C-alpha cells in the first residue's frame, strides 16, 4: 500500500514540477527511479499518463484524470504528515500565487510583504499574467482572477471575495457625460478596449445585455486606456476604483448598470494546506485595503 501511495506522490510531483528532473530535485530521488516508477504506473493502469519531449511534458487525458483524483489525497497526506512531525505546528513551505498584472500593485505588494514578515517560514513566489484569464497551471497554489462572466469550466475550485463597480467613462468635455444614453447609442461612439474580443455587459432587471463596442484602440494596460480616454480618443469601460480620482474623465450616464467586476480566488482542492489557508484568511481580513484604496 505504501509503495502504491509513493507512486501516486511521485506522479503528482512530476506533474507539478514540470519535469522528472525538477521532481527528482524536489523529492531528492534519482531521476532513473522516478522514470522507472512512472513507467510502472502507466503499465499498471494500462494507459500513457504523460507525453514528454526534450522541451516540455504534457498530461494525457488519462493523466489529467489521475492527477485530479490523486491531488486532494496527496495534499491531505502532506498536511497530516506535517501535523504529526511538527509538534510546534509551524506554518511553512512554498506558496505560489498568480495575480492579474495590474491589480492594486502597491497595496498587494505591501500586504504580501507584511504577510512574509508575519510568517517567515512561508516562502512566497508571486507571478503575474496579462491576459483576461490565466492559464490554470498546476504549479500555483492560488490564482486570482478578475472577471464579469462565469469562469471557464475547470477542476479548480473558486471563491468570490469581492465585487468592484464599473462605469463607462469619457473625457471631461464629452457631451456624452451629461446625457442619459441608451446602450445602443454607445455603438455610435469609438471605444478603447483591453482586447479585440471585449464585450460590455449591462444588467437589466434579471437579464444581462451584451454590447460589442465600436473599437478605436486596443490597449491592454488600464493606465494606457485611461490616458487615451482623457485625451478624447474614445469611451472606455473601467472599474470605478481606477477612475474615481481622475478629474479629466467623467462617468457616462447609461440607462442600465454596467456589470460589476468580480474578484475570485481559485485553488486546486478542498483539502487546502495550512500555508494556503493562512494566506486566504489573511487576505480576506485585508479586503478593506482594496475597497478603500
């Protein structure tokens, strides 16, 4: 039984480390042993689990199913092992975070630094992504996502923490800023968007109205869209916290409310390690720093 559990542990580690070489270092086990155990596991299950090339490895469909099934149990065993062997119950280990590129960078930096001082035995690795949605990489313990629509289906578990109101903005001297506009009327005006496929969602009673803006410019940076808007290049959809202190632009009066932006954190299983749970609890206790920024 223990031998079988080790095989699943080795497999999960190979997946999360990204290669047998890195898994070998993480487990302090020779590469030859890991390769042999992976081959034995594939033979035992009668299915290829990983496709490996000289540059990368990729899970097969069977491999993904096995990883999803094994991951919670491996994590639970790791947590139990930590509790048994660590009488002081210290919270420690590597914590990998993935956040949107432009998301309260100063505030988040301060929060993470404060957390690192409070929990010096947790090694924080923080990375950023620039696309609308991140790639759900197994190496991350927590992924933060800003979204309006429902998130794509995945095996990750989501918890929504906060909503950020949004508005449509125009430059200060725009006539639009003083008129009550229908959603359809916005189509006449050029817009600055974050992507070519951006859609604007408006809530009307119990339904959602989808609006495809008339694109003038595509700028992935919030700061760049803000600058272009205040120079009169077009209207823009922005979270209110980004634009609230800018006196060169105004919120446009629209007949329906713009859909709020949601902040959701994603984690890989319900058996959350102590280090991850500690950070989630800490971050939730600091949410006021975001809304009051």
